[in-house]
C-alpha cells in the first residue's frame, strides 16, 4: 500500500512545544496536565494544547503559518492561557530537555491512551525513563520527491540544531557531563534516533511495509526519528531539539529550520544535488554535540572536513540571509547569534547551578522565569 503525502504550501511551518508542570514550592514535577486540560477545554482546532506521555506534560501546538513570528505568536498566546489556569493550582511551567532533579519512577503515564500503554508495555524500563521534553518544527514540502533529499541536507545540520537547543545537562540530580542527555536517552527507544538511510519515497514505503509486517509499528507516528516525514501534514518534521525555555529561542530554531529546508528545496529546483553526509558521520556529529554542545567540533562534509559548530553557524547564517528575507524571518534567524553569545540553555543552567552553590532548585526557578519572560535571562539576583 502506498503512503499518501498531503498537499501543503511550500515552507509553511508549525511548531510543537512540550512544557513541564512543576510544583511552585518544591520545583518537583507535578502531575497537573489532566486537570489543566480539563479546565482549558479540549479542542483539536489549531492552535491548541494537548496531552503527552506523562501527566506532568502539556504540548502547545501552533497553527500552520508562512511566517515564524506568527507560529511563535500562537505559542505565546497558548502559554499565557495555560499559565493563567496553572497559577491558582500552584503550578509553574518550564521547558528543558530534562528536569534537573525529579525522579522518573515517580512520574505517571497519561491514562486511557492505548498508544502510550502499548509503548510502555513494549519498552518497559527504557520507556518509563522518557522523562524528557522537546520542540518539534514542521516545514511543508510541496513535492514528496523532495522529502528525502531535503532530509539528507538537514541531517548535515542536525548537530547545529542539537547544540543550539541543548538543555539537558542534569538527570535525576546528577550533572551528566553532557549538553544534551535527552538526545542519547531518547534514542534508546527502538524506533527513535537517527532515521535509516532512505533515498526516495518508494524505499520509504517499502521500509514502512516491512516494519508493519513484522509488528514493529502500527502507525507512522511510531517512527520517532530525529528528522522524519510527516505524510499526514505534507511536512518534514525536525524533532532533534531539546525542550527550550523561551519563545525567543524557539523562533531562532524554527527560522533556521525553515530557511535550511527552503534552501535545499531551491537547490533541487535548480537541478543541483543536495550532498548527503555519510550515516557514520551523522551519528558521530550527534554524539559530539550531545556531549560537548556549543564546544563541539563537527564534521561538515563527506570529505571529513571539521569545524567548531559555532564557527560553522557563523559562516552559514550569511548564506541563508536571502532565504530569510524571502520568508520574512530575518529577525528570528538573527536570534541564532543571540543563543551563541548568551549561551545555550545547558550553559545557562550550569552557570546558575555554579552561582547557587549547586542548587538545582535554583536551576528550575531560572527555567520557570525564562519561560515566563519569553527570553533568556541572566543569573538570579
């Protein structure tokens, strides 16, 4: 059976933002999502708020938009609505790749969701450890023949996405030594992690048919790859990003994603090949930026040339400037430089902990404050 790819308007985008509920007094994760959603009232119309695997999480979903700022505006409005409901419940909101000190075994799986029950039944201990949060960016592609060449191009920049969004240096009260502990944890699920090498839509259909035949998946959404096709929406979905605490950073990440996807689409239109990176280089780049974040030296091309990820970004941004101008996201793309100058979230978290005698509760407070203000902040006064 063939897989239909929905008709979509090229380079429109949508954003999904996973938000954690934390107890205002203790900073611990709180199972407040079911009550929050009940008070908000459920709707599938865009934009909307929905549940996730754990009862400590809500997901904010923008409508599809041509401009990054409009999708970010949806998220800003949603977080204001959720915050207003959460306030009298004694719940604060935060987003990062992991919670600095809460324990996975104390978290509750969202009830009455068969797909979550199936996931946990199959993955057991590893599935229960998925106390993690991310940001997903969808970018529309007008022709399914472009999907996998564009994914190949985006995989070259997966380490850049990961370094900029890395926000999970702590796990269960420990400093892991990784910028993105989430990246390595999530890939323990059997259908998560890097996508397998796929060259065209027909090969993708064959892969999905094989996985369905042997019972690995029932639905396409069970392929939780870092970058994947989303046939229902006619998009490529970049799922590489850790949860980040501010809408300013989300705007930067979304603009970088949208501009790169459009850039590769233009290359294909011009009859040029989008050069792929060897899968073993992609895998190495993912590990390097999960470990070293903004200090990672990444492999840039098939020849094995290497560069500091921040320097490579500095060289990339001017090349994307004409695309950003056409997509009206110049300001948002420029915010990539703000992340590099102010530090990614993992760097800010480590600074807060160091300035607060190792207090991870202070780290949670800083994440809550940044989400509330919509932009990265300094050290607590």
